[in-house]
C-alpha cells in the first residue's frame, strides 16, 4: 500500500488525473457488471408494505353492503366487506342440477372478533328485501327465500319454488346452501357476489335509521381491509378515510399495508391534488382531465359495458315522433370521431343497447348523404329563410297539420366536460344536415335528478350503467318508462318486452346470444335513442402502483375486487 502511495505521489498532476479517472472507470464498470449479473439472476417479486392513497369525488355516507349506492360507498364496501364466494369453502351444482351447494368456511369472524355465520347470510338478504332499507339491490332479490339450515349452511329458494325442491334438499349429502335451477345466470352472479352485513351490529337498528348509525361510517367488516379511522374538517366533511390490512380475512392477504381515500368536490381539485402528490391515484377521469396531469403517471384503461346515448322523449316534441328524423340523426352521427376526439381513443363505438357487439357491426357507419335523403323523402326540405312563416336559413321545414314546422330540437346535457364536448359536436353535425339544435347544459345534482325523474326533456345525453349482470330490462322494458324506472326514452315494444322476459328464464348461451341479437335489431330499427359510445374506465396512478388487472369494469367499484394483488414494493429473489 505504501509503495502504491509513493508511486501515486511520483505522478505529475496530469498523470494523477488520468490514474484517478481510470480507477473510477474500473470501479463503475465493476458495479455495473454486478448489477447486470444480479438482475440477470434474480427477479422482482411484490412484497407487503406501503400506503396507497386514492382521491374520490363525493363523500362516504353508507359503507354498508345493503345500502351502498354511490361510487365512494361501493368502493369502500368492496374493500371492507367480503363476498359470499370468498367466504365459502364449497360452491357447486349438485348432481340433480337442482341446487347449488355452498358451505361457509369454519372459523370466520368479523373485524370485531364476533363469529360470521349463516345468520349473517339470511339477515343480509332479508334486509335487502326490506322496503324501508331502500336497497339498490332489492329488485334483484325480491321474492327470494332464505332459510338457516345450520351455523354454516343456508338454503336459498327462488320465488315459486316447488315442494319437490325441499325433498331434494333433504336427500342432499352434507350441509349445503341450495339454489333452484330457476335462478338465472345473472342471479347466480348476484349470489356469489353477495357482500354480507353483520347481523349483530344492525339487528336492533331499524333500516330507516341506518344512516344515523356510527357503524355506517365505521363499519365492522370481513374483507381484505378493516376500518381504521376517518378525519373530518370543521364543516363536518370527511377529508380522509383510512383502512388497514385485516389479519382475519380468510383468503389471500393484501400486499399494500394501508389504503386511504381523500375526498374532493370536483375533478379539477382531484387532478390538482394528484399533481401536488397528495394522492397516488384518481379514477374515472375524462381525457380532458388526463391532459391536465403534470407529474409522471401510469394510465390504466378498462373496457366497460356501460354506454352513452341521446335518449329521445317523443312526447315532448312532435317532430321526434317522425322516425325519419330520428333515423337521420343516427345515420349522420360521427361515432368513430367522437371516440377518437372526445374520448381520446379510450372507448368503443356503440350502435345499440347490446354493447358487447351482438349484431351491431352493420349499424356503425356514418352516412351523411343517406341521412339527407331520408329527411327529404319524409318531406323535410331546406328553407332559405325568406318566407314569413318563421323559416330559418339553412333549417329544414315540413308542413304538419297545415302548418310549416322548423326542424328544431332541444338537447339536454349534464355539465360534464366529455358530454358537453359530445353535445357540441352533435349540434354541429346535425345542423350540417338542416337541423336547428338548442343545447341546455345542466349542472350535476338535484336539478339533473329532477329532470330525469320527471322525464322533462326532449332529448337527453346520458348513460346507461348496466352493472355486473348486464341486464337490459331496467332500461328498455315498457314497465320501466317512468320513475323509478330507467327507461329514459319511454320506449314501449311488446316484442322487446317478451325477449327481455325470455332472457330472465336462464337460457342457454346460444339462446341468449340469439335473443340479444333480436333485441339489438328490434330496438335499433325503432331509433328510440341515438347510441354513441362506451367509454373505458380510466385510472391514473403513481408509477409505483403495480398489480392492477386490466379486466372488464362493469362498475368502477369492482376494480377493488382484487385489490389484494396490488403492490407498491418489491424485493429481488433468485430465479
């Protein structure tokens, strides 16, 4: 070492610099080589730890599987409560094909340490069915019988179950949770995805008073995570909601140690919070909001069966009763351009109520020339505005009941950026073929709710949110034309009603596809709505967040169903 020191001191300044540079190069090269070798021989594996913070619009109010209706509440339910499928040790169809056998796992407990049993299954279903609970799930469970068979078993019976089923149950081997074959595939899905409510917490509280219960915001659950704490500001608004890993969850443990939520009044503040690093994720953003993000992020885009359309209320405007008018609007609509320019490509073209492509391909193409021919064939001719009969330049007219009527329509749209952008493009398109389009922009909230409730619109740009079961009945059956029904076009067609009823009778996959194709054809040929697009659900997240599965999202809250796989930290292990 002394010799090396003497040699180094004998160097000139220039030689010393060269020597040091060479030595540094050797050291760096060695380190790089070591890193390359290590990375080649190892792989990154997710490990437990970290905190993920997501921002939400709104406030939690009913973190309760029976009552949850908002995106906030349903998201928290997915994390704090467990669904029946995850709590069961067995779910299978018996040999007779009459029953589903389900057995709860042994040793299940709620996060307060109390046992989770079949009583909780029965209680949850009964409360969903209780009118005073005002559960959004009531229509899916109406008339279902629920009977406790033992501490771990329950029997569920579809409405109208014959006594023979009771005989078959008695012959079944072992303790089981039984379902008749009268259940549709949609109802089977509802059963497996039933999130349970603790009976010992809510049994003595009338459902009408649940919103007053502390447990409605500080829930006792059974899911991946358990409630930890929430903070309020001086106004009483919840600003932060904290969850931690539930050590008693019976399935695979979550990797992220803590998940928290922060709440904002609008997307502008939500995006600003993400840019400042106050939150690590934000969901449900429109392309316009994504463009405003300044910090590094990963965009996750999930296909969705939900769709947006212009729903037509023919009773509010005689013009809209003319099928030629409705057909011309549909033919001229630039769906592909809307997906590209308004949704930024994060979505799919939709030409009918069956989103997943059954029988829709031939209905997509825009044809402006054909739209004009349809209008003129029906007597809608352009006016030069020179007459004395309220004619407008460039607007078509038609004589109806001896009176010249302008082709003038009114479009109502919520003040949501991508929807108002869509409305503006539709206005330009339709006015390009001779319409006069008036746009009424309405803030989200009570005003919009009242307009929808009272069907107080000529045309409404809005969305149909199908849910997990992809059930079209609430939106297109004639019995659903008025509030609380969701048939926004007030559409009535007996043949469509019959096909919808057929879908509810547990058809084979082949019959289901055939029925959906018939539905698509019947509804679209009537032009009760101008179908537009199905936006993807977009989540932006910090680059460290991994493990999110890019599956179909029927409900934004359902992205949390496999949140136990999400991770923020990794370790390297030998391959």
